[in-house]
């Protein structure tokens, strides 16, 4: 009797289990059949460390990138920011913020993995909350429940964007195509900006590997869906990191080392090195987002890395802890099933639904039908579309390799025709050069002609130097190079430089510096008096026979911040300069006999040099000196100092070496501490590094 009573509940339970819809049982089996790859304990620990390390590396790089963007956007570095992009004021900070937010996501992901492992005292990956868990939780607000279900439908393990979605292969190949397109855009931009050949080679090799590795890996792992996905995702993340992290670090490292953080400057010999300065501008344009489109193409691979790492964590489990479901934190206990997709599909075809079904059964039936639809899409994609996608990727990589090799051949021997920094851009009919020096003496001519200026691709020219021309005629041919950042005329007699060859915003919108060194001209050429581009901030004129400066120079040169008129024959301090917002002004080595009182608030220099002029008295006023840091009055005839000089304080250093004031005996007992009589150099030197550049521009016989 007792045995019969004991059997009765068991029979009841069996009947109850048999009453359950086959859909429910099938979905339960399908729900617990996860695509995963089992690793040994040691291999899993290595994988865990790699994932955490990748998150930490990306977090550190992206947060550092954010800090760099904000640092360059500060007023102290406005000159360098404008060299990168005219949109620096509105672009740098938003882009930096986006990189910082993505870096914070990586950091939170790494912390989540580490905290999960600490909490469970073993190496684990956190598990996402599945849809069943979401539906089982009672929420006070229906909208919260709906939002979580929607999230699971999209990003859950079997959601539209989940790791076990039937759309995974379609989604992966689509993402792969977008990544390759983004990397190709970056490689093309690099070919137009970076002169170091091996960096461009690395870009191209990464693209080719990305295109060719996917078909190969999917072919050799086609019998194991979980292995196929984890291998492709891991390879994808590694290749993305080459173009998004390692190449930028390699490019920017020498500039970070050379930068002086206390003075916000680079060394003088580097700034006046034609090739180094052009590379500084061009290579950092490659690293920084210089437009909204550029930012999007740069940001896409970073998003891909985050997606790959999240998917890898969902695919890996440790064989040693599998029976206790210890691999994924908070994962439901489940036995392992070896049911294949084909078996599940066969069971689906045999399911007979009754006319009367409960709401829960209808929901489960809908889920099972969704799984069948996803499987059908996956089979359709694998058969034909995958092959087409693989062929497309193969030829894409082949095409990139072909145009890169073609560019290398085109740039062969360009150094022999005056190019100091060759470039290898794609799709250009002419050889490319970023720094071109035309030496009239070497070419046996007296001026540069139009044919000489049509040798190179105009879009890649950054700096043009015209040197040693005895009868220089600057014609409109110079306007072909409309993307110049700098122009220098050295040791030349300017015969004509008329308005048809003018440097204006329309003809040279990106020009930032203009040097006229050892120039023989009785007046400033008309070609630079037609209204310079606003971004042209640095004009240095040294060793000339100029005697006067136009009275409306402040109108013609509105954006100039660095202005040198040195070692010339100017006799009067130019009144226009007092109305210019010059931060670094130098009139060393002229014939100026007096500096008039300056009370204009526009004149706020940080460095002001009047050394080597026959000045015997200081001006009664010198305008707003709140920004003044250094004042150079060496080799002048000054015998005394004005009272306002002593009231400046220690923030300003006044150099008065080799002046009558410093030679008097005994020395002035009231000499302010910030006035120094120690010469800055043994002889009078202009602010422009004339000695340095004379050695670099000398004629080679």
C-alpha cells in the first residue's frame, strides 16, 4: 500500500510532464545548448588575462587620447591645433570626449571581469542576464520590463546582435566590410601624409591580412561554429588594434619625447627643420580627427574591438569548472547537451500544436519559430553569400596591395629632383613630395619657372623652399600648391612678385608660415600685401635691405602672431605693429633710434626684442605688459631704465647685456632683480636662427 502510494505521485508527475507542450521541452533544450568552446584551466586563465589586458590597454589608450585632444585644444597650443585643422576650436574637445567615454566603457568591462573573479574566487567571465531571467523578475513599472526584453531581443545571447544569433555570419561579414573600408580610408590618408615607408607598408599588410585571413579561418574552422567565431573575432580584434593603437603610438612617440612640457615648445633646430616640421604636421593630422568624417572612420575600429572582446567572453568556458556551471557568474545551472542544430530542426518539424495553447506556450512557439528562421538565414548565407563575400574580400585586399605597390614605383628617385620628403599617395598621376627645395644654383638657372613647379602632385606639397635665385620672378604657377603650410625664399633677389601670384586665403588657405631670408628687395613684395590668409600666423623676414613697413600692415596681415623684421635697415618703429596682436615681435639689428610710447591694449607681446638698435632711451609707456615674459634690449645705447621697468616684478626678464647701462661703474644700486646684464650670446643674434639655417641652406659645390 505504501509502495502504491509512493508510486502515485511519481505517476502524477510523469503525466504532468507528458502534458507539457513539446515546444516547451524543445525550447528548454535549445535554451541550454550554448555555443561555447571549452578550454583547459591553464588556457582559460591565459584567455582571461588576454581579455582583461586588452580591455585595460584600450581603456588606457582611449583615455590618454581624450586627454591629448583636450591638451591640444588649450590656448597655449592654439598654433599647433590650427596646424592640425581649422576646425580645432569646435572639433577637438567633442572628439576627445567620445574617445574618453569609450575608454571608460573598456575600463568598466575590465573591472567587471576582475570583480566577478574576485567575488567567486576563481577566474570567470561575467554572464549576461538571459531573457528567461528577465521575464521571471517582477518589475514595478511595465516599461522597465519591456525595455529589458527589448534589450535581450537585440543584444542577448540569441538576440539579433547576439553571439548565437542566426544572423551572426551576416552581421560579422557586414561589420568586416565596414572595418576594411575604414582601414582602407586610413591607409589612403596615411599614404598622403606619412613619409615613413614602413608605416604605410604596415597599414597595407594589416588590411590584406584582414581581408584574406577571414576566408581562410572560416574555411578551416567550418566544422566547429564556436571555434570559427572565437578565432575570427580574436583575429579581428588583434588586426584592429594594429591600426588603432600600435601605429598611432609609434607615430606620436618621437613627438612626445621632443615636446617640452614646461615651455610648450619643441627645440629650435627641430621647428626650423623643414622635413621634421612638415612631418610633425602631416603625421599628427593622420592621428587626430581633422573632420567629422575622419572621426567616424577612426572610431569604427575602436567600436569593433569592444564588440569582439564582448563576444569572446561569451564564447569561452573552462572545462575544469563546466559541471558546476562555474565559468559564467550567476549563470543558471544546466546540464550540457550535445543536440545539434540539425536535430533541433528535425524536432521542430515533428511538433504538433494543439488548438488550445496557453500564452506561455504561444510565446515559446514564437521563439522556436524565430530560431528556425535564423537557422534558415544562416544556411542560406553560408552556401552562396559567404562565398561571394570571401571573394570580394580577397579582391579588395589584392586591390589595396596593387595600388600601394604602384605608388611605391611612382615615387622612385624623386629625391634626385629636389624632393626632401617623398610621399607615396594612391591614385595620383605624378610623384608626390611634402617638402620641395628648388635651388637655382643647382639647376643652373636664375629663377624658378612654371615647369619646375609642376613636377609634383600639388595636393601633397606642405613646404616649398626657393633658394639662391639671382633674378627670382614669382609667378602664378606657385598657386598650384594650394595646400602649402609654409613658403620660404632664401638668398634671392626678388625681381617681381605681383598680385597675380598673391598669397591669399583663396590661393593658399592653409599656409601658416612665410620666411623671407637674405632677401634683396627694396620693398615688401606686392604678392604678400593682398590680404594674407587668417591662419598665417608666423612671418619672419631677416637680412634684407628693407627700410620701411606699410602703414596698414595690421589690416593686410590680420592673423600674424609671430612677426620678425630683423637685420634690415628700418629706421622707424612701425606704427602698424602697435595695432597688431603680436605675441612674439622682433626688430633686432635695424636702425631704429627710438621706440615711441605704446598705450594701445592690442599690443600684448610675450616676447619683445629690440636688441642691436641705436636706441638710447626707453619709451615712457609700453602698453599692456601682463603677458610679457622676455624683453631683449642688448647691444643698444640705453644708459638708464624707466621707473615702470622696476615695477614689473619677477615675471618678466629684461636682457640688457653690452649696454652702457650695464657697463657703468659702479653698477646701478637700484637695478631691479629681473634686469640682467649677462649677454644671451657672445655676439648679437636675431631671433630667427640665422647661423643654424645658413649651414642648412649653403650651396654645395
